[in-house]
C-alpha cells in the first residue's frame, strides 16, 4: 500500500524526490488525506506528472501561507518622470 500524505508540503517533497530519482515512472499515483477529506492523485505521463506537481506546489504554498504568485506594479508613466 502506498503512503498517505497528510500535508501538501509532504506530498510536494515526495514528488520532488520521485522526480529527482526517476521513481515518478514507477509510482503513478499518490494519496492525500487532509482535514477529513481524502483524495487520490493519478497520472499517466510525464506531462501529467508535471502539471500535478505544479498544482501541488501551489497548494503547498497556500498551506504554508506563502502566496504562490506575486502581482507586479508599475508606475503609470513607466517610472520616467
């Protein structure tokens, strides 16, 4: 039976380890159980793995309170003047 992760951060860490070691080819799914809900995340190709890893990275950022994206601000006149 596969490990069940209890945080997005732990899942992200495992996915990064699997990516580095090449185990992403063998695993094909992960299980997550947080705050009373459970989900199984399954992928069939490397592109799906990358998409899921990006999504899990965003969820881990939200979980830790760090914004995943930072908006940019620009001066109205481009900063000249």
